[in-house]
C-alpha cells in the first residue's frame, strides 16, 4: 500500500510542480498596454495567485508525506502515535492525523 501511495504522491508532486512553474511563468510575462486588458489581467492575477498559493501549500504537504515515508513515520498519527486508517490515507495521503485527532 505504501508503494502505491508513494507513486500517487510523486505523480501529484510532479503535476503541482508543473502547475506552479506555469503560473510563475505567467506572472513574469509582461502586461498589456491597454487599460481594459490590464484590469482583466489583474483580476486573473488574483485568481492565479490563489491557485498558486494553494498548489504550493499542497506541494509542501506532499513533500512532508514523502519524507515521512522515507523515515518510516508515514501512517502514524502525529498527535496520538496510533496508526492512521488505510481508508483515510487512501483518501488523504498526506494527512498526519488519525480521524479521531483530526476532529
């Protein structure tokens, strides 16, 4: 099971890294000279900024989960040190808490 989750996490890490790079490249592009287009671009920038923030946060969680796999702590609750249910790990592979401690 851990190998499968690791593969899933690595695939998601690659996807998020590409998304983040694309957003950052878009931010580096110049903006239009037309005022109306600049207004639209600023609105798009706000949306992209939120997507960028969320992607970076998720990427951080994924990297932390991969690190936990490497050091043998994956699937152990950070709060109570009990095993996290496989169903929970399948649904949320970067969780660090069992369902009891998460609520």
